C-alpha cells in the first residue's frame, strides 16, 4: 500500500505499514523534533509534486470553493496523492477537512491520521452579509458593496 502523508501523520506519531511519501513543504512544516524523528524512522520518501497535478488540484478546489482554505502545502500534498493515485492504489493520510473534501472529489482515497473522516462532500459559495444574495466567488458584493462570507452551497453524502 502506498500512503501519501500530510504533517498530521508525523505530529501524532501514527505508525503505518507500507510505502510512505510526502512533499518537501510538509517536511518544512514539522517544527517538533519528535515529528521529524518519526518521519525518519518511517523511511518516508520526500518528492516534490508535479506542476500538472498541482494545476488539476487548483482547478478542482476552485470548483468546490475549497481553494480559499488550502495552503500551498495542502495543494502540494493533494497533487502528489493525485499523481500516485492514477498509477497505483494510494491513500492520502490527513486530518484536514478541506484536503479530505478536495481529495474525495478528485477520486483520492483518504484516511484520517487521528481525527474523524469527513462524512459529506461540501460545495461552497459566497453570500452577501448585507443583501443575502449568493455568488460563486468574490469578497465584496457587486450589488450592495457588503462583505461576502463563505457558506455551504450543497452537501453530498459520501457513504
């Protein structure tokens, strides 16, 4: 089994049997010596994500509107998981709900490191805090000029 690991796997020190891969930006996030040691003990391979897969992840995250929640590291780990999932059975290990939401919609299997797995896929949109109109994106309402906030557009059951 191939696992693509987010920082949460090493921070909570969960052990997995199989090949484990992560990305350089995850390694940079590991501040605690214990987390870095755990990563070394697990013989984790560190590989940069391919640009084409990062673009595919950004595109999907734009559709789900998770793009506002995903950091550069999140995009990297999703891209690496997507890259591996097209050629072999792969599981992305993460506790981040926005990463899980995007991964599931990309067809990537996910497993939480210590938290629970998301139950529903969420699609987001923006709602005006003033006039309550809804828009696909933006920060300011084009109608009344009030700020827009992120709200759930649709919930899809995963299982």
